[in-house]
């Protein structure tokens, strides 16, 4: 491996983790990879981007529990579940290959996609998990998407469940745990600017 560094950021939904990653990448003048990985995986798999996006950081479990099964539709359910499972595995495998290739090319910031686990053997990987107080996350999502507080809270819970399941399914580790990440940061306590300064200092050290 080369001597450059990679920063991976896991995050609770609405914690500001993506914005922190973008600010950090801009400050360091290095690429940021987030939803772009979806486009790259779709291109490699020769699939529509919206098809790949359905399983990106989402869970097969959520799909199964939301599917209404009747005796008449059971075979359709089995077929759809099998397809979703295969698609999930293929997308994860393709994104893993892309992440490793990007890490080998040069420094960058990678958001989500189990990148911390994928690059666990990369000596220059700094992996961080950003969390935030639930009330702040709900308020941020309500404002961003124009939702009521109740709807925003539901969206936060659902997205966090999906991210947790996706991460734990593919890594066997606990999402958001100190055992899984080098550094846990509460954005409600530190604020985005101080977090960016801290990560920049770690990167340049």
C-alpha cells in the first residue's frame, strides 16, 4: 500500500455526517465519494442507477417486512426476495471493489458503504462515525425534506434501521460501536467546524 490516507465516515441519518465529509474534502482538496459510488457500481454492473440505489445502504430485511404476502402471491414474494438478495450482494461486492481501487489511487473521503470495514487492512485509513442528538436530527430532516416532526422522526428511525442492518449484515460488526470504529463523534456536542478541524489535524499529522 502507498503512504496516503483515506478518511471513511459512517453516520446516523440527519447527523450532518455527509456535510462534514464534504467540508473536509473541500478543505483538504481531495475527492469525496458518496452517492457517486452508486453510479459507478451501476455502470460496472450494467444496471440502471435507480435499480442499484434501491439496495444501496438499505436492507433486504426492510424489503421483506414491507412485502404483503398472500397464498396467491407467495411465489412472487420468493422470486422477488431472491432477486433483491442477489442484487444486494452484487452491489456490495462491486462497491467493495471500487472502494479498494479508489483507496489505492490516492487520498479521498468516503461516506458510508461499509468503507471502514472494506479498508480495515489499509494502514492509512482513518474511520469515523458521526452521531447526533435525535431531536436535532429530526429537526434537520424535517426542514430538509419539508416534513412534519412526526414524519421526520419516522424517516430517521427507518433510515437508521436500514443502515444498521446493511452494515451489520456485511461486516458482522455493530454499527456505530466503538468496537467497529476508531473514533465516535457527537456532532451536537462539537459542531461541524470543530469536527472538520479535528479530522483535518488527524489527516495532516
